[in-house]
């Protein structure tokens, strides 16, 4: 029997993982598909006790701004002067490399599968803010201040702090967050 190389074993392992994952048929009420992750359509609901709940969700301000950064970067690539911006190309490549593998997966997936791609979306957002001709520090300060207010507002859902029914409902910005 011929000894396998590390590369052969790597390929074999990935093939087996792919086959096993394609055969999984379980469902979950808080699962989500890859194309909903950039908009944080479906956070993961973990726990409830009386009037306290815990969700896995991002800060909507940061999350949606990073998605705007991805879309802006893609748009910038249509403009000649940005087509050769290696940083935008590298960060978009990293984003795609971490998101596109989920496109073909049929098993149950959750928002947390997006977190690695989300890092590249954040880096793109910061890079675009830095390239802003008009007061990049003001833009960044505005986003950070708004994100801080959103953090305080949504913290009870992240940390399981009690909320009245009205307070809870006011934090459900999308029906799919219930």
C-alpha cells in the first residue's frame, strides 16, 4: 500500500466532510441562509427566562455599514481609477473566499458562519472611510458614536438583561428577529 501525502489526505478529508455535510437534513427555527447574513436577517435566539433573552446578533449599525462597504467596494471596481486598488481587491477576495464556500451547502447554517467574512467586510469599511476625501475622522466618529448608542440599546438582548414586553418589541427591528 502506497503512503498518502499530506495533500492527498487533505483532499480526502475535505471530500468526506463535503459528502457528510450534504447528507445532513436537520432543520432549526433560527437557521439562516448565506445570502441573509450580510443584512443580519436572522439572529440566533439562544435563551429565555422570564423577561430576559439572549440572542447572537451583531450591532446593526456596524453590521449594515460593513455591508454598505462591500457594496460600495464592488461599485468602486467599476470606476477605472479603483480597478487596480490592491487593498480593495485583496479584501474583497478575502470576503468572497470566506463567504462563497457556504453557497453550495444545504445543511442548516447560522449567522455565526458569516463572522470570518464579516471581518473582511469591516476591514473594507475602515479602508473606505480612511480613503474618504472629506473628513474621514468625522465619518468614523459618527459611525462609532451611533454604534455605541446601538450597543447600549441592544445590550439587553446580548447579555440576557430583563426587558418589559414593550422594550423587547422595540428592539425587534425586523420581524425575522423574533
